[in-house]
């Protein structure tokens, strides 16, 4: 079982409290909202994780994720991930027009 820092996604050991790479306190991150966790998962090194995170953020219509999804479409070379991010951006933005 591999454990990752939930901030910088470096590999860490199971009992690590502070990430040796970015010094983030792992227990503090557990207090975060589900959406904040998903936003960070967009940078996960294991390719299926950001894909799932991008899709889930779209399902949740998570407006706060928009800048991160937009950045992803510009920065990522993963075509599947870019597609997922674009479709989630559309879902999130469609909220504004739902009552029209
Ligand atoms: Zn870290």
C-alpha cells in the first residue's frame, strides 16, 4: 500500500505526520471539505485519480473548482483528463442558466 501526501502527492510512509517534502500536516488536511480534497486530487500522480476527481467536481457543480479545472485544460497533456475537465466546466457553468 502506497501512501501519498495529500498536498504535494509525494510518497510518504503510513505514519507520517508532516510531509518531508512540503511540510504539510497530514492530520490538518483531514479536516478539509470533500471538494477541497477533490481539487487537490486533480494533481494526483496516478492518472485515474485526477480523472475521477474532475468528473466528480462536475457532478457536484463545484464552482470553487472552476479555476483549477480551467488551469488543468491548459496545463495537462492528458487528453482524457482535459476532456473530463472541459465537460465538468460546462456542467458547473450550466448552473447559472438552470432557471432560464
Ligand atoms: Zn507533501
